C-alpha cells in the first residue's frame, strides 16, 4: 500500500492517480466549505474548484516541514472561499439541519455547546445562534474558527494553512471567541428583556485555544 507521499509523487506524474487524494480529502474539504457558506451546492462547487486547482498546481507541491499536503490543500480551499465572498459579498452562515456532535474530546467547543440532557431543539438553536454571531467576525477570523471548531484542526495545522505563526492563530481565536461571547451576552440580554429565559451564552465559556 502506497503512503500519501508516494501517492502524491505518483499523481504528479499521472493525473489519474490524483483520485486517491480526492477520495481521502473530499469530505473534510466539503465540510469546511459547507460550514463557511451554509449552502450545499455552493460548497460542492467550491470543493470541486479547490481540487481542480490542486490538481492543476500539484507539480508545485513540495513537502516542507510543517506543510503537509492537507495544509496545502486547505490553503487552496481558503483562497477559494475568499474569492467566493469577495465576488458575492455574502457572510458566513451555519445550517441547523445537522448539528455536529462532540465525542471523545477533552475540550469545550463553541460550535456545539453539547451538554448531557439537552434536547436536539436546544442544541440546534445554539448552533444557529453561533452562525448569526459569526457573521459579525471578519473573514480571517471566520476561516480560523471554522478550521478550529468545525474541521477540528490543531493550531499548528491552522497556522500552516493560513501562513501565520501559531501564536498569531491563538490570538485570533482568543479575540474572536471573546467577541462572540460579548455578542451572545448582548443577544441573551435582549431575549431576557422580552421575558424569555435562555442558556445560550454558555456556548463561549471555557474555550481552549491550544
């Protein structure tokens, strides 16, 4: 069985071999695109364009320390998302049709705010609230938080994708999550003024950026 580097080397000589890389990374890339756009058809188009550009430029890929193929591919994907939003002036949305689950992880993630005993409706509302609040972040922060909390990338991986230092990525996550918390507090206060009790603000408490 070929390892990934052998597959890449093969694909650089024979484009048909690229299919194995496509099969491996299609779902992760599509998931990122879907969480960034909230539209399945747009996500499919952006995913296809990402792989097209990756195949077109595969001859330029050279393994480097800290720059794995996954990071290189996602960097192309981030560029496609940027092109999409610049051309359409749309912002980030989160679909509430399918709420992600937190299983076997030792940190609290604001994309789900899962708590034992919460019903699906409340969880769905929390994910929807997060989507509305994230619209108010800049594109770079949205990309970073999506990679971190939806694609579940590590800080080093995100730094490689974004071409930034790890400390800078941590700072962006910290500032973005802090802003989300402030926005959610304001949202909760507004709901409380209307006489409705809500628990949604806890979504941004105790977030790890490491």
